[in-house]
């Protein structure tokens, strides 16, 4: 009976059998307690006690087996959890690697440009004449090359050119265009049909009448694909 009280079992079938066995054992014990003075009566319970002991041994053997099985299951659970944790960490590592790869692909697919150059001109009878003299300059020609990139999405690309004079004002101001939380004041806009091949581009930008004559100093030219800067160059006027 004491062993019954010490056993904690989660198996419903074994638990119900324990309850019945405990009840039977208690009844026999109570009967023996009441009749222990009569040896002839006690002898009648010997076989019943023997049967109960066999049942008890069977039940407790089953419980011990369940304990071993539970211990084995607990060990298997720990192993499975450790393997799951290893797999989870591997998945996290793979996810980060995929994110890095996607960022690399996105970066690699960006439109790029090179060979930035700018020249100042004056136009006389429709003909361009190169000059560095600020008072004569009325045009600035900006040239650059869009690089070949098979990863870049084909189609129309918005190219913005911004010329900033020595007073930090935009020459030939065409207004501002908004990109999300940022805006860009530009001097010229050009739409380019891009098909993953090298494209040489030159844009002639004429200064506004109220900006002439231009002032001496360095003019900074920035080239953008939408709001992303592709590169820059400069031209000095004297």
C-alpha cells in the first residue's frame, strides 16, 4: 500500500489498475486486522494474498518498464530537441545568407555609369565653340556612359543631371522632383531606353537668360538615376 502511494503514473490504464489493486489490498489487510486472532480464518486468505502479490509484482514490473521507457523517451526528446536546435540555427544562417545574396543581387542589378565629363561652350550662329571664360559660356555639355549589365532590368531609365554653380545654386533649374522622403532639383532630364548594353549619352544644357553671364569658379555636375547618384564631374570657368 505504501508503494502504491509513492507511485505516480501518467498511464491511465496502469493508474486504474493500481487503484483497484490498492483497494483489494486494503480490504484484505482490514480483514486480516479484524480476524488475525483466528488462525483458521487467516489461512483462508493466504491464496488471496499470494494472488495479490503476483498482481502487484506484475503491476510494479509494468511501472518499472514504463519508467525506463519514459526515461528513454526523455533522452530521445533531448536528442531531438538538440537536433532541432541545430537545424534551426542552420536555417537562420541560411536565411541570413539568402538575405545577403538577395542584397548582393539587388546591388549588382543597379544601373551604373562611368566616363563622366563636362565641357563648357558658347554658341555662335548655331555652332559650338569651346571656352572656359565664364562671361562667354552659355552651354554646358555633360557626357557619360551607361555600363553594360545583364542583371539590370531592361526598359526606360530616368536620368537626371544637376549642375551646381559656385554659389551652390542649380543652373537651368527645372524644379524639384520628389522620391519618397527626398527631393532632387535638376537641370535636365533624359529618358533612356536601356537594354543591358553600353550607351554613350551627351546632354547639352543651356543656362537660363537670368543666369548669364555665368560667374567664375567650379561648377559641379551630378548625374542621377532617379534619386540614386551615378557619378559626378566638374568644370572650371575663369
